[in-house]
C-alpha cells in the first residue's frame, strides 16, 4: 500500500511537471509569434 502511494505521488508530480513545461513552452512560442507579428505590421 505504501509503495503504490509513493508511486502515485511521483506519477502525479511528473505529470504536473510535464503539464507546466508544455504550458510554459506554448506560452513562449505564442508570445514569440505575437512579437514577430507586431514587428511585421
């Protein structure tokens, strides 16, 4: 029981870390594209 609890916590932590990484990456890409668009106008 204890081992599965630790595994679940680690899996949730990894999943949340991946989500935040993907979100941060998406935000960076979008903001970068917005900057390029503003410069082109």
